[in-house]
C-alpha cells in the first residue's frame, strides 16, 4: 500500500518555485494526519488548492475512487498559485510534483 513506508520526502523544483513551503508541508500533514490509516492510497494521489473565502483549502482525491477530502487551513490563499499537485510514492520516496510534471 502506498504512503505507508515513508523513507524520504521531496518536492520538485517546480513545486518549490510555485507555492510556499507551508503549503507543501500541508500536503504531508494531510497525508500523515487525515489519510494514513483511514484510506488505502494509490501510488499517485491528487491535491487541488481551493480558495475558501480567501483562505486555503486543499482537496485530496485519487483516480477511480469517488472519495474526496477537503481540509481547511488558516493560511491566506494566493490567486497566482498553481492549483493542481500530485504526491507520488516510489517505493517509500515520496515527492510532491506539479500537474505539468505528471
């Protein structure tokens, strides 16, 4: 099962260049505190950044699964951010990448 044997975590250059580190950390927080042990995750999961009245919300989803989870944060949303990202688990090496890198 993906995202259960974490060895190392990364973010691609495009990801680091397009969103703040706090948002990248939010992806890992969602995985660790809202998804692990609750959902069986595929090796590629999806995150969408949402504007919730000026604050950041992040939607988790994965292909071929009707379930989605939205987590709200007390962090300002920036309209200039890319909005689609993916977390990829390659045998314990987990990486956040942009949709364009997929």
